C-alpha cells in the first residue's frame, strides 16, 4: 500500500512570496490554475496567443505570457502541454530560464521517465497527477471535494520538493481525497498501459467487435449499439461506485452468470499475453520512441490514417443518429 497524504500533511504557506506558472491552459491547465488561484496562491499562465485557450485564459482573468517569460518569473513551472510537444518547449523556452532552486513539475511522467526532458542541476523535478480530467478537478474543488492525486519526486535538489508538491496538490483539492506516493516510472508505465490495453484501446476495440458480431449475424445496428456501447456507461458507473463485485450485485442473475461463464472466453490467456507484450513495449521505451517519431516534424501520418479509418466505422454513424434522440445529452 503506497503512503497516502491528506490536507493535514500539506501547508500552503510554503508558497508565500512564490509564484506558480501553469504552462498550457487546456482542460487540465485550466482546472489546476483556477483552483490554485482560489486557494490563495500566486498563479501565472503561459499560453501562446491565437488559440481558444488563450482567449479562455484572458476571460478567466489571467494575463497569458510566453512559456519563456513564465519560466523566468515563476518558482515552480507546471508543464501541462501535450506530451509530444513538451521536450521542444522545455529545451527552447523553459530550460534557458531555469535557475538553482526552481522546480519543474508535471501531471504525467512521460517526458521525464523516458529521458526527453532532463532538468539542470539544482532544479527540483516532481509530479502531481490528478486521477481525473481537469474539468472534474475543478468541479470537485468548487464543491469542497477533491480528486485523488499521485505524487512523485524525481529530483529533490532543494530538499523541500515533497513539501512543495503536497502543497500544490492541496491547492487543487487533492488533499481532500488523498495524495498517493508513487514514482515517475510507475505512474508513466501504468498510465500508458491502462490507456492502451483497457480504458481506451481495449474498450473501444471490444465495443466495435461486439457491434460487428451482432450486425454480421443479422441484428439491427441500433440494437447492437444499445447493447455493446450505450449501456456500457451503466456498467462502468456501477464499477466506479462499488467495484467489479458491487456491479455484479446490481445486475440480474442471468447477466451475472454470463459474466462468470463467458467473460473469460472473450478476455482470455491469449488476450493477457498480448497485454503483456504491450506492457513490455511501454517498459522498454518502444512505444515512446514510436510516438515521438510519429510526431517528428509534425507529420503524424499514422495518426491521421487511424482517425480517418475510425470515423468510417458504422458504429459512429449509428451512434450519432441514436444520440440525437437522447435529449439529456444536449446542453
């Protein structure tokens, strides 16, 4: 069991007279910046002009500056841009403005763990990773609650990196729910594996395979969509609230028996073997190298093709039409 910290273990006073820079005002950046500001901390935002996020930052009362200026002015620089742009941004704008005693921070360990970002001597490197999107971080904070966070210390040059990280987590509400101690390696590798094998890759392929199986057997695409995609949220919500066993207690006995007796035939030892291969590719850095190569010079050829092919799948057309009937989904 990892060590867990709470609000009582963190002190916002460590940021008295200090400045936090949020680099990147996307969903995560916005949720963290607003919450830190509401916690009484001095926050500046780095966001390049010309985009919607720049306008949102201004509307929220910030005066966006360049990443270089933010790194120059701030004591802690939280880098929340997308993984594939962080290394160049760091090298060109942030690193030249780092001095001894400052800290660079992240909400995902990808670039540090795989060696694309290396801080100069005398600079702290730590991570606070909320286990939820920025919009949820913000909403929970406003409701007086919090999203659990992970904390990891990569470099503690100042000898107060953990105190800074915990205070940061408290500032976004993480201390209300629990701040779990981990490492950059553990967070990065488990996060990538979860996305690829279960949460995104595994789930989307399972949905499509079920949809295709029913349609190819002659069932209406609408029925296939309801059974293999639409109702998934109901099951996931049950698991989220009460765990897998709790979910089984809230479905019919027929469904529960089918779960036990047929589920292992779909996700079987062969599936697990493939998962182990995926994990190995993550651990060895193969996936990271592949992803960074895909983004080199802004080409992203494979990604573009993946997106085109995904949009053509019949489930997208059927789902879009059916969701049009669901008034509760409309704002």
